[in-house]
């Protein structure tokens, strides 16, 4: 289970790294701290991959490295926790029961707890 940190802990972490940064970089660090998720990073890497492919088409090695980095970020972006999976399964089950049962569709539980008609 991941740790949650309060705003004070985040400020302390930024202060820790801020010691190695210029004033302009410290401002950028504060801006970066407000970004949630990895969507911006995925988009930026896609732009860089296109530039690399256009400017250095012979550097397949770098293009593959960048494509692999994008793939890892996309995987991270769509990875959900076990708790989220359970919640999603419960929500889908509830919707199916509330829609299917009134329509006369019989639902049962199959192997592994999956719904079956």
C-alpha cells in the first residue's frame, strides 16, 4: 500500500531538491509539483520521438528506447490498484444486477466469482 504525504512533506521534498537548483529551476520545480498523473510526460515524449524520427531516422536505437519509455508510462497510466479493481468489479456487478434482473435476464456466479447468465 502506498504512503500518502501531506502538503508539508511535499514542500520538504521540494526543498531538498531545490538546494541543487537555480532560482528559475526552483520555480519550475514548484510548477512540476502541481502536475498530477503522467499524461503530460507521455505527450512530451511522443513529441520528442517524432522529432527524433524526423531529424535522426538512422538512430533506431534511441527511437526504440524512447518508445519503450512511452510504453512504460502508458502502462503506469492505466494500471489500477487491487482496490480499484474490486471497486470496479462491484460497480459493474451492481449495474448488471440493476439492469439485467428487471429485464428478466438471470444472473449467476461462475467460477472465480464472475457473473454468468
